[in-house]
C-alpha cells in the first residue's frame, strides 16, 4: 500500500478540504481540482473525480495499481491492470523451478506483446524479474520425461503448448529469439535436442545460436526446417496447415545430427562480436528463388500514412500542430481507435520525444486520452538517446514495438550541421535498418523559413519512403477553381503573422496533409484534419477533407449563380434600353449595345458579345439597317414581337439576311449623305417624331459613291467617344 503522503506528493495543486484533500485529477486535463482524496475507516485511500474519471484510470495515470490503495494485499485480478478492450491478456505462461514452484510468468497480450512478472509472496505481482534465476519453460516436465525422448526447442511458449497437445516434450527460453543463455544448457545435458526455428532470418539465427551452445552438451542436436512453412511461420502454423505428429517425427528421424563442422560460424556466442553474429552473405539467393519469394502486399497502419518497414516524414513549419497530430495518431494506434474515421489495427507504439518538456508531453497525452493506453510507451529527453548514439540504437527492442514516432529529427540529431553529410547518412542508416526489420517509423521534421524544404540535408527526403508536407488550413475556404490543396495559404516565414492571426485564441485548427512522395504504390490523395482542443474535454481529431471539397464546389456554385444573375441583370438592362431607344426612334446599334454592357454594366468584351448573341431572338431581334452595303452594314437591336418569339429560330435565320434596298414604312430610313433629311420615321407611326439623331457615326453617313475618285474610304470603326455620345443623347 502507498501512504497517503506518497499519493498526495504525486498530485498537483493539492489543497486541504475538510477531512481530506482536493487536487487536479491526473486522468484528464483538469483546471479546477476535480479530484477528492481521503482515507476510509479501514485505512484504505479513497479517490473520487467529480468529472467522472474512474479510480482505475486515476491510479494508472499516477503509475500505480489499485492494490496500492488498500492496507492489506488483495488477490490480484487481471482487470485491475485495466488492459483496455483492444489490449488484453491472452495467456500467462508459468515458469516453474526444479521443485515445481512458480518462479515467474511471461504474459502474452493481444495485440501481440509480452510482459514478465514475478509473485511478491502476498498474492500480488511485481512486473520485473530483478534477482530471479532464469529457467526454461516447462522445466519440471522436461526433467521428468523419458531421457530417450527428443526435447523440442521452439521460439515461444505457444509452440511448446502445441507440441504438448501432440504428446511431445517441448521447451523454450524466456524473452524469445536471441536470448538463449548458457545456464539453460545443463537441464539438456545428454538429451536429444531438436530445434524448430521460426521461418525468418531471426529465427534461423536463434536456432544456430542454441545449437552452438548445446553442441558437446546434448547427446545430439538437430535443426529442423519445416517444409512448406510460410514466411515468419512457426510449428503451430505448420500443424494448423494440416501436417501431423507422424510427419514431424519422420522429419526428426530423417534429419542427421549436427556436427561442429556443419556450423562454420560455431564460435562461442558470448565471445563472438555482436555485429558478426550472423553471416549476411549466406542469404544471397539465385534469381528464380528470389523472385519466387512472396512479398507482403502494402498494408498501411493508418490510411496510407504509416506502413511496416517504411519511414514516413511529416514536414511542417514550427508551431503548426504536427506534434498534436502525432499524439492523436499514437493513441489511436495503441488503443485500436479511429484515425480519419476508420478503425485502425491496435499495435505497440513508442513515442520518442526529445523536443518537448516532459510536463507538456504529459498534459497533451492526457488531453488526447492516453491515460489507459497501455500499448503506448513514452521516452522523453531525459532518457532518450541521440541518434548519433549507435550503441543505444543497436540495442533498440525491435520485437517490442510496431511503430516508432520521433519528435523531432532536429532535436534527435543536435550538433549535425547541413555540411556534415557523413554523419547525416549514418543516422539515417540507423533508422533504415530498424525500418527494414518491420518497424513503421514516423519522423517529425521542421521546414526551412520559406517553407519550401525540410530542414537538414536532402538525404532526409531522399531516403524516406513516404513524405507529407503539412500546411495550416485554419479558416481556409477553397475557391474551387483548382484542387483545394493547390490553393492553401503560403507556408513560409512571411506568412507566420497571418497564420498566427488566424489561429489566435482558437481551440480548433485545421492541418492539411499533402503527399509529395509515396514509393509504396500510387500516390494517395491529400487530406485535411481538424484538431479540436477544448479546455475541459478530451481532444479529438476529425477528417474534414470532404468538407473542404464540398466548400470548393459550393464556392464555384455561388460564383456561377452570381455570374448568371449578373448577366441576367445586364441582359434585362440592355432589353429595356432596346425598347426605350426604339420608342424614341433611335434604335441602338449592336456595337453600341456591346459598349453599353461594357461601360455601364462592367462586363468584359467577350461577355458583352455573348449576351448580344445568346439573347438574339429571345430578348431582341437583330436586323441590318437599310442602305448598307457588304459585310460592314450596321446592325441594330430591335424589340422582339410576339410573332418573333414564336418563330425565334426562323427569325434568327432571317436576321442574317440583308434587307431590300427600298425600305417599307415599317423600317427605319437612314439619311443619305447630302440628302439634307433631318428626321427619321419611327416604327409606330402614332409616336411623335423625335429630333434627328444620327444612327451612324459621321464617317459612316458618307456614301462611298460621293467620295472623290481615288480617295481612300474612311474607316468604319466607331470611336468610343462617338458611341458614348449616342448613349448620353438617348438617355
């Protein structure tokens, strides 16, 4: 049991309250002393969070167990460790000493993980093996077995149990491959040993290590490579595939015992340098065998963001939120939660943070809901080795983790400048070696000031398998003219002030993920996540990509509606002008109409021409004026009649024909040059005649027939000033 003083010392903002105390609850992001602490009548410690956190979550956040609250030991229940629904104990494996007494247990979890624990003598467990002598699995059964029977050594306890169901004697060592110790040899002295390796390089190397250690101790040593075993398969997989006990015994009988010369690397394993523990050249294959090997298809851990055996780089300007996103991802992976709206496979994650203070990491992880994430391990700057520390990274426990998140590359490679290419390639090689053993690695990296490249040498982006650029998308509304991610705000230093203004006093931000490299398959689509960071609730991460796409589509739709309304308004205004000018006996010319639309209604020349063309036969009719000759004959816009509307298609064809030279009374007369005519009849004879207003520019009123012989014809191009004068007079 922990003392009340010890527990109070682990809490923040402790205050006396009546017969007990209050403090900030460590199981959530507490800002107002939600936790009450007191002692019960039986001396047990009572914890109550008024925000609703369960006692199990509170003690876990304090690094304790429930039994630490009680004055006397209670029988341990597996539930007290609160292995969440996605991480539970599958099987505890007892390791008993020669007298049959329990020495320790290896506990197997789902998803696959292993922990070791020893009894404390009071009905509880201590989760380490400090000072406990190591023994092999099923030692009493091994010692009691017929010495003439073979002893089969596997790489794990599950396989030993498989062999026991077949009536065979099996054993293994704690810790898995590479952990065989010389002290295990004695219990196998003068026994016939058969080693069944897992079908992968690590398994084969482990089998050779055990064989070297037992040669000269055991009566015989054999290594059986099971035929047809899939990659990374074991004897349990082989039996599940339909093989039998008799087949296995026949293989054992037919396989000759190893001799020292069969193991050319048979140096003493403890004397052999670690880096020479395996001969890499023996894995070279002929091309047909190499091509026949089945590779695993790409299987992302988080929707094309992470993949086993690959390095992903997330690069972004500082302070944009990439650490928040990585924390949310880490917890989703460790608990089998959701990422981008999809359930992810629960895996074992190591968050390696040399960048942020431990207190900040704790605060953020609590807010993201990490209090019960047992599959998430955290290593902060106090204990996290620099990437230049080769010895430390060579000892990385590759079998204990599926995902490694490094925050950040800069803080993990301090002292390495951009000029030091050799050191850079060495630290990248360290990470690549881990990745190629199956580890999924996520690197967080800062960009240069202009936001165009990640900091450091180009090798970082060259050697990564997946590269995403992260951009701030807070309050961003795409125009829809381009793909949304092509319109994102600038990322460089010059945009920091604008970005800070957008994000000031906000608890909701948006972060765009734009892939720039994806060597594992077709490049994925960019996506956008919204970080919701409320003060008194758990933080959440939501995929808002579809919202952005729909926002762009809506922006385009709004622009289309506005454009249609603008053009409709312009067409209506022109139609009214057509009627008013016609009523005044001064019909508007086509060129005037286009100028009116451009000057008065701010349309472009193309828009103006399109309106005049598209609405002809619907809002007005277009006729050539009498007296003109050739293609340059002016055309006027005239009001459309009911008959014109009913026969708009025929009318459009008729409007393209030249009218007869001798106009009827229903047509306008155009004063001929030198005629002296001062007025024009109007369409409706009932209207009073209006003052004479020339329909054409002065240069167009002169007939080419009246020009001196050999003189150049005047330009028929109307000037803007002349056209504007017509509009002013008409109004």
